[in-house]
C-alpha cells in the first residue's frame, strides 16, 4: 500500500457542485499539506496542517476548505466548484526533521 | 513560485549527454529539495540539501547548494530515457518546513 493515498484519482464534476478530495497516510507524520499543480505554475500550497488541531491557509486557499479528521486523514473540499479549479491536486506529508515531503499520486480534477 | 526560479523550463537532450537544471531563490534557503515527477503522477523525492556548499549524489544525479544557500543545481551525467520527466525544486525559506516550489523543468531524453 502507498504511504500517502489520495482518492479519487480522477474526477469530473460540474460547476457549482461540492466535491471532496480525500487523503490518508500511513507515515505517522503530523504534518499534512494540500497543493495544486497547474501547467507552468508549479505546485502552489492550498492548506496545511501541523497536527489535528492546527489548520493553516496557504497561498491560494480561497474557494477551498479542509478538514483534519485524524492524524492520518486530511480532506480538501471545494464548496462550489468552478472551472478554474481544474488542476492536479496533491496531498503530502512531512516529518518535523524536514527530510522531504512524501506525496500522494494526485487527483486529477476537471470542472466543466 | 515568485520566490523560486527554475531554469530551463524545458530541456531536450540526446541519450548519453550531460545536463544541468538550476534553481535560484530570492531568499536564503533553510533547505532545498529536489523532486522528480513522471508526467501526471506524484512526486518522488530525490535529494535534500541544507548546508552551504553541500553536494549529494545518487546514481547519476548530483545536486549542489551554493555557499550563499540561494542557488542549487541538479546535474545528470550520461542521461538515459528513464531520466525523462519533470524536475521540481522545493525551497524552505522560513525554517518552518513549508515548501515553495519552482515551476519545474520538463526533461526529454531522446534515445
């Protein structure tokens, strides 16, 4: 099993719909992150969480919300999806020692 | 990311050739991370650099961090088709281990 699992892998949704992307990890890391990747823009941080009670906005949090249900689970919600939220979304975890992030395989989201 | 510039944006090389990818930060780095991404897939951690002048190697890939800790290079020796993908640098500029990423370098290796 993968250390960081994202579901679904692919999703097509309509404008205005609410959608949730899920992430679970078996690394035992406290820190979890959500990024989106757009062509030519690299990875941009949406939200991050350093433990279950700690949620922080990243550089592009508008239109998104998150929930840290447990140390191992961090979900990302789009309350009302819009086409410019079409992107590849990545969940990642890290340990405080900073030995790199472990990324999930990504969720490809298309909003039509 | 506006704090991190990666060059070149894309690179096409013949198999067997050497190549270098650069990553430049406007701020001093607490840590610099290199990742490789196969098209449309997740990111695989390659190397982490933290000390000025540090150099690490793994197989045919060498990463260096300059003494000022603002620039890093990734060098691939004798490239192979398996090296193809997108290479991203991630920078910790606050010490909080929140990474900002470059826009990536798309590497194509022609057999």
